[in-house]
C-alpha cells in the first residue's frame, strides 16, 4: 500500500509539473501571469478534490460540519455528502421501482430499465462467475453496482461530484469487497481449507516464502479494484476540466468551440465509463468471490 | 487527491452497509422476487402453449383421420348401394320381362285353345250342315258310306280357318 501510494504521489507530481509546463509554454508572457496559472490549476483540482464545502446553485458555497471522533477526522466532506445523495437516490428510486414492479406484471419505463440491470447483474455477473451458489451474494453485488454507478453519474451533472473519484471512497469499497471475497471463500471452503490454501500446496519448507506471497495476493485484487475505479473516474474529470481550462489558458474565445466540443465528447465517453467501471468493479468482485467458491470444489485435489 | 482520508473511508463503509441493509429489504427482495415469479410464469406459459400446440396438432391429426375414415365409409356405402340398386333394377326388370313373357305365353295358349275348340265346333257344325244339305240334295241316292266319303272330301277342301 505504502509503496504504491508513493508511486501514485510521484505520478501526480509529474502530471502537475507537465501541466504547469505546458501552461507556461503556451502563454505569451509566462512570468506575468504565473499567479493566475497557479490559480487556474488549483481551481481545476478544486473540482476534483474533496473539500469541506459544497457548491449549490444560487446559494454558492455551503460549509459543512467538521468533527473528530476518537482522533479520526469524521468531518462531513463534499464526497460524504455525495455518498449520501447517491444512497438516498438509490433507496428512494429503487424502493418505488420495486413496489411498482411487484404490482405490474409487465414493468414499464424506468422500472423495466432497473430490472434489466438487476437481471444482468444476476445472470451475467453472479451466475456466470459464481454459479447458483453465488445468488446469496446477489444483494451485495447489486448494491455495489448501483451505488458505484450512481456515484459515477453524479459527477457528470452540474454542481455534482464523483465520490468514486476519491481514493478513500474507492478504498472503502475495496475493503468491503476484500471482506466479502474472504468471507465467501471461508464459507465455501471452511476455515481449515481456506488457511491451507494460503500455503499454496507446497512443501512445508517453502511455507515461509509462500505464505507471505499468498497473503499479499489476497490484498492485490481489491487494491487493484480501488485504484482502477479511482483512476478512471478522476482521469475523465481531469480531461474535461483541462479541455475547458484551455479557453482560459489561451485567453481566446476562438478556442471555446473546440474545447466545448471535445469536452462534450469526453462527457459522453464518461457516461459510458460510468457504466463500464461500475460493471467492472462488480464483475471482478464476483469473479474473485467465484474463485474462492469454486476452489472449494477443487480443494481435495491440492491436499 | 492521493492522500487517504480514514474518516471518508469509514463514512463510505458505513454508508455502504446501511445502503445494503435498506436496499436488501426494500428493493432487492421484491425486485428479485418479481423477476423470478415472472420468469416462472413465462416458462409455465410457454410450456402450456407448447402443450396446447401439441394437443391441437394431435386433434387435427385425429380429425383428419376421422374425416378420411368417414369419406371412405361414404364411398363404400355409395358403391354398395349402387350395386344393390343395380341388382334391384336388374331383378325387377327381369321379373317384369318374365311375367310379361308368361302372360304372352298364356295369352297365346288361350288363343290356341280357343281356336282349337272353335275349329272343332265349326267342323262338327259344318259336317252336320253338309250332311243335312246333301241329304236334301241327293234324297237318299247315296248310301251312307259313300256319303261319308264325300263329306270328308268336302271338309278337306274347306279352308283350315
């Protein structure tokens, strides 16, 4: 974790450096507007960063309460607000849809759309990766899919923000995925077999090498989930903001059609990416859970 | 952007767990149930439709068979009745012919018999008449055997009818 954190930090530094560089090159009098560039860049990142205030139409910036508990900063930040907005949206719409679909024999409109997704997650993700035994984990995977999808899409609307563009949020989701992957494996194989799997089935003299590797392997999967989702959601936003930022960098209205056109195209791409990343996160979680569940049936061959 | 915020992580996990519990009760259960019951209904409906189709096909085949049988029966009946009618016609005709022939025969016989008796009667009548006439003409000039001979001769010369 620590190592990759460092790497990502370095990468971010490099990205910001090059961005600064290109901005400096493109302006005519670089030194004169150095301060403004700094402003522009922080302004750009401000939209992606978590913060202690949210922007609302007509009301402007609204400060959010901050507090600590047992030494942990549990402030309600912008992304926490969007987590809750996504959760509330889901609870309200899905409860209504569920009630409607129960009454209607043939679901229509939005209810039908939701059902298509539910059926897709059930048939193409859960049953395809985990078999019928995985149906017990269907609510968890459905929640993961819809929660991530809603958070992704919230970042595309004005005044919105993608909570999934924050590594702490995706990290939280990955921790849950990690727990679910281990729980499903232990439940399917039994604790003994689960622990035995950590030895990789090699001679006991190799255990000191094998066990750390296997344990590391357990963490890499959810860690990849976390970084993939975070990077995809952040990347799209940075591209859109950079394209819009070009207008201010060149200080020319002539660049606006190009910027807006490209930003629109990226926005459309982002809609696709929002669905795709929700799907990939859910699908990979199901796949990793499925590996553990299926290992139960092959367990005897190894030992 | 990269720094991990444990508070946010905790909020994420808490929000997710609450969301999972609420959605499981209010959304996923009814949604999945509705989906499953509809799938079952559709499967059942398809199966019953298949069954109905099979039944209909069987019934059509049966009907076809029955119709063919009926047609054959009718054809047979018609053929049979035609034969019977032919036979009947033949019988009636031959019977009629026979009776007509018989009647004709009878009539012919009757006529023959009548003619015979009439001729016989005429013969005796003529003989007597001739004898009387001859007696009167010859006035016993001839003896009886000659007389007879003569009479016979006359009779022989008489036309048969």
